[in-house]
C-alpha cells in the first residue's frame, strides 16, 4: 500500500485527473513544442537551490510522458542526495555510478516501473567525487546510447548554485528545465543559475514555477515559462 505522502509526490500516477496532473501534461506538451528547431530527447531537470521540488517535477514529468505512450527512462543523476529510488520503492544497491565504473551491467541497474512503461536507473553507490561522474566520458556515452534507445531521457541533477555537477551534464544534453520554488528562490539566484547554465552552452528551454498555490484553493499550481 502506497503512503499518502507518496501518492502526493506521484500525483500523475495516483490522481491523474487533478489540476496538478493536468499542469504536468501541459508541461509535457510545451517541452515537445520547445523541440521544433532542436529535437529534445535528453532533458536535464534541476533547480537553483535545494528544496525547490526538482525531483518531484522530474518524476511526474517522466510519468506524464510515459502515459502518453513514449518510451521513457528516468536517470537519478543527483549523486549527492539521491531520492528517486525511495520514490519508486526500488533498490539503490546498484545504479548509475556502478554502471559507469563497470561494476554492473545495464540490465542490473535499470528497473521497470510496473504501473507504467517507464524505466528508472537509480543513483547507486554515492561516490566521493560526484561531479567527475557527470562530466565523464562514460556518462556522455551512456546518454548518447540512451538517446538512441529511448524516445525521452530525463535526468535529475543536484541544484546548480551549490555544486558544478549539473553544469557539466548540461553542456552535452539536449535541453535543461529549471525548477524554481515559489516564495523560496530569490530572483538573483534564479538569474545566476540560468547564467551558469548558459555559460557552459546549455539549452535552457524553460522554467517551472513550483508550489504556487492558486488563490482560494489548496492545490499546487505549476506553470511553464519559455526563455527568450
């Protein structure tokens, strides 16, 4: 039996008719249109700072994309505080780091989520040098391989401002989605995060304003903003 907290986190799965789930489907559509000039098959989801909801956003976006019939894989690239394995109740004994170091084969680290046509790679063993993993040649080769195998590859990463992990990944991925927590992130921090991403040549396709409550309602409200 899934906990109520988990059902809230995976709202696209457990409450697909809700307004929040519909907002994720709108986000899914906007991402598809963002790839008119440059196809978006690999997408990194990050935030400016911690606690802004990037992991909840990427997991629900992955579910929404899988529900549309796409072949989707979700990779936990947050090698500092990984949580995706907890969200989907899967083992984190073997994962991304074990795959990149040759300690495990792909079939041993990928998990199929029973309720969905969705594959998930957890983070695996936490390394002492997370940034080196996301910027490595093995990681670049993995992303290129997944891009050929799947219709959409989603990667969760640590926040941009505290560490460089996300910038390294963003330099060779199709697109970046920045999650901003309403009443949490400062405007100058959001601008600095975007500047850091663009400095490495990242294709920042837009931002999600997270945890904005609609007036007179208790539900969360998600919006998509395309960058100029």
